[in-house]
């Protein structure tokens, strides 16, 4: 084995063998990649890679300030511009350090346990092949058949000062609209053009997509079935986006008012139902892993503050996971079902974070506290909350901030996401939602933008609150004034062009 240091020197890299302490010569045409030998190395800028003979190291150019944290806790400012990331490739996986593109006020980022940093759709200049202990061959990366790659790497365990911020949108229905002949349109300050919806979101620094999954949906709702979800997942990951898989454990919508078992599961007794949840979750994720499209997050149930997989009319409460109403505090049944799904996620990959999603952010502190009395709360990585002023009139951003901070203070080891939210960009007739009495922002394009930015700012102000995800961002139905159509990212009356709430956002940490 030889170990090389990949170090930035004026936006270029230098290599030194740890086997004999000598600098490595670099072979290959000058156009292949810009690699130079340094007279000396600055110890504060070194990235250590173990390179074996014939291993491949990818070198790429990056355009923003990048910060790296070493495993001894020292912060390293790798480069101001034109930085280079190097990764060692072995037979099993890509390994290396994580990079982050967001300086904190102190000039460095602190990584947390299981924190992840993502390099999106970056074009490699070359690959470096370690021939022996004194020579590295530099060749165009395209000779290896690669032209763009997305990587995720684990980091050391440290407590965070700041974190990556996820700006997400549920785009589950997009393929249905596209197959119906609809075209989404992107825009900048001067032009409007037809574009892929995922590319539109990515181009405006939205970095997360949410997709819902139903077990056996009806033919006219097959967009939420596994074949279509898998197809969309591969499509969005090819663009460098990350995604959330939202298991509904139903053949149709699951929310606080309905959590129907799939008809094909209704004959199962409770223990068999628990096993089916585990097997179904595991099989789904294993199939996604086979096509290199594992999600970054998995929601084990959708808005399950009233439970999941409710019992049938002819069954007792303990045969399902319903909470409250006639079932009271049926925590034992509910947590067995939820834990089965969580265990399946962990079986497939420890790199996928589990979201437990409730539909009520008002009593979230109480709900998660009660949940922790009946299951190991540390099996969950993220608390996901829905926030709709439509369904909680008068519950404004300052109220949400108070509840978020209380939840963050009580549960210091969990991230918090706004898993669903929305606000209209045009007037809607809704007796529950009136500006300014029960809605904080007007129903205009500017009002939608101000609501979204205000919510992002509130979430970012709370420790370990790391995401805002818009619901129904892809809805576009000309002539339809329904609330969710009117709250989309795309203007139904303007040719499905993207709204200012997308292209004027300032999410903070982004690629």
C-alpha cells in the first residue's frame, strides 16, 4: 500500500507517497487534468487517501468555498474557489472525506453523527491511477466511461454547529401530468422555456424530492405504485437530487383521518401484519438498492399521529395500529407496526434516515414524548411535521417557532423537518383560510414566496431543524381553482411556469 496526500495548491493538487515520503510523478497529457507537484505540503490542508496499485482516484473541480472536517476535529478550509475533491475507489465502494459548501460564521463547518454531504452532478476532469509507489497516471475520466457521478460519504461523529438544509418538494404526481401532455416550464429574469420538472427544481437550488408509495393502487393512480416510483427515483437521482420515500402502507391516501389497510392485507392476523410491514418495506428498499436509487430518507407511514393500518370494522383495536377514538392509547399495537418498518429500513441500509411523520405540529412535543415511552425513540432519525395554516387557522409562524424550539430542546439527538406545507399563489375561496384573520400571508405569488421564505427562516433558526418540504409542488390543472392546485410551484393559468416561490428562495446551505 501507498498513501498519498491530495492537497490544494492554487486550485490544483499535489500528491506525496507515504510509503517512501517522495512526491509522486504524474503522467498523462496536460489536457487530461491539472495536477502539479508542490514544493511542500501544508499540514492543515492535507487529505489522506490510502491508494493501492491500480486504484482509481477521481479529481473534480468545484466552484464554491468548501470546508472539510478531519476525524480529529480540526476544521480545514480546503479552498476558496476551484477546489478539488479526491476520492479513493476500491473494489467495494467509494470512500473518502465529506465536503460541504457552506461556511459558518466562524469560518468552518462542524459535522454531526451520520451527517451527509452530497456532490451533485459534477463532471470529472480526470482519474488518477496509482501505478506504483512513485507514479500516478493521469487520464481523461471519460476513458473509464463516466461523465457525472453522485456520491454520499459518512463523516466522523461530532456535534453540529450548523447543518445542511434540505429544500424539498413532493413531486409524486408529475409523471401523471407529463403523460397527459402537460409540460412544465422554467424561467429566469429574461426567458421562459420547457424543462424537466426535476431539473427545474435543481436549477433553483431545491435539493430534495418526496415521492409517495401506495401498495396496490388502482390503475388510474398507478403513479404511486412501485414501478412508477422506482422510475422517478432513478430519473431524479441521475440529476443528483436526493429523495424521500413516503410509505403510506395503504392502497390510497393515508392521513390523520384515514389509515386504511390494503385489501390484500386485511385477512392477516396482527402478528402476520407486523411481519408483512417488515417484509414489504425491506423488499421495496432492496429493489431500489439494486437499481442504485435508494432514498436518503424513508417515512415509515404518512401523518401517523392517529396511528397506522387501522383495524377493520369486525376486528378489535389490537388487530391494527389505530390511536385514539374508540381505540384509546393503543400504543403497543401501533409501535409494533412502526418498529417493523423501521427495522426493515435499518436492515437494508444504515445510511438511510428514518422519518416519523405526524400531521400535527401543535402537539408534536407531547406526541413524541408519549411515543418515547413505548418504543426506542432513537430508532428514529428525524421528526417530520406537517404545517398547514389552512388546517390550523391562526397558528402562525411565531407559534410554530415556539413549538419547534421546545421539541428541539427536549430531543437533542433528532433532526426536525417540515415534512409537508403549502400556501396559495392566487386567490382561493376557503372559509377556513382568510387573510389576514386566519392566514398570515396574502394569496398571491408574492404572498406564497414570503410565506415560503418566512417558514424557511423560522426552521433554520431552530437547532437541528433541517428541512422544509412543499406538498403538491407539481400540481398544474388549468381552470381548476382547488386549494392545492392553487398552492403548487407551477402556475396553472400561465402555462405551468415555475412560480417565484421556487426561483427566489434563499435556502441557505445548498450545492
